[in-house]
C-alpha cells in the first residue's frame, strides 16, 4: 500500500511539472511569434514609407495588416522619415506579450 501511495504522489508531481512546462513553453512561443510580427510590421511600414514597396495603403495601415497576418495586433506605429517604430501585442492564457521593433535605412 505504501508503494502505491508513493507512486501516485510521484505521478501527481510529474503531471503538475508537465503542465507547468507546457504553459511556459506556450508563453515563450507566443513571445517569439509577437516579436516576429513586430519585426515584419516594422519592415513593411519602412519599406512602404521609402517607396521600396509600392502600395496604395498608408505605411501604418500596411503594418497593421502584416501584424494581423502574423497573429498579433498592432498597438503602435510611429514614422520618422523612412524609419518605422511599431509595437505589436498578442495574448496567451490571459497574458499579453508585447514586442517593439524598428526598421529603416542604415544610419550614416
């Protein structure tokens, strides 16, 4: 009987640890996805602002569409010349993953 109780305790602890690791892994994936969405949105906005990508949309509108396609929501977009700074957000288990990215021509 003592062996059965010990085995059930070990299984319960292993299950709890597995669930915890799955939650942390999901949060890490969401954070990376949001960072990728912000990078892509910043590049799209900077390319649209510089004319490298011909589009009928405003640069920040294009950035919002790119972020949405990548699974995030654009929460901020600022253009300074050809330099775009964006902020994207995505949710996982009720928590928000926020990422910022900047793109534009090289300095100097």
